[in-house]
C-alpha cells in the first residue's frame, strides 16, 4: 500500500513538473507574447522557433527533454515505475495545468523519457530524424517518422517488454498530437523549416 501511494504521489509530482511550459514562459518573458496565439498554438520547440528563432527553440527543446529524463531517471525504480513517471511528464507537457490544458506535442518530452529508458534507441531514432529532415526539410514529418522508428529499434535491440510497450504508446500519442500536421502533410500544405 505504501509503495502504491508513493507511486501515485510521484505520478502527480511528475505530471506537475511536466506541465511547466518552458516554451510559453520564454516567449512570454522575452517576446511579451502568448505562444498559444502564435503559429500552431503549440508550446513546443517548433512553435518557439517560429516565434523567437532557433537558439530559443533549441533551449526549449532541451528543457522539455530534461523534464522527460529527470523524473523517470532519478525518481523511478523499476522499469514500470519509470515508464509511469515518464508518461506522467508527457501528459503534463501536452495538457499543461498551467495553460488550461494546452501544451506541446510531446516529442521533446518523449525523447527525454527515451533517454532515461533506452538511450541507444533514442540515438538511432535521432539519426533517422536527421536523415528525414535532410531530405524533406519538414520538422513534423521528421519527428513522426523518427518516433515511429523508436519502437522498431527497441525490438531490434531486444529491450524489455515494458519499454517496447512504452515505445509503441509514445508513438501512438505523438501521432495523435500531430493529427493536424498529418492532415496538412496529406494535403501538401505542411511548411518546411526554412519557410517557418
């Protein structure tokens, strides 16, 4: 009972930590604008790039990634608890309690969780991202394909069942959060990074 209560409290702690909207805070502090009213309305790094430029986007990406890494890595015990805390961070990031349920799309925070659970698979997925981005110039497409390859690499490297389940769940969640981007991709309307 005590262990279950501890896990629940850590889940809440991780959800609240994941909900810290670094992208929104940066644009609000330095640009005096509400990021939710700019571009796609997302608080993630890609929309920060639109609103504040590349250095700001890189900073926000790594801060959001750090959220995903810190909570499962430092507060999780077993793989199951690490995954639960990682999912809490991702949900908190995408549905921030500080922004009335608005947030990012979960790529950076998912990458942070992946770094805590399966760093080699994350590096392999990053290589896929770089390759797809070099060919397409489209961040959303590159992100979706890279996250899609993450569970593939988890199977190739023979990781635990728990991590494989997380990998598939993270991919499904990223697909859901990118549903508007996917629709634009099919219509040929998704912008390349150079045109953002």
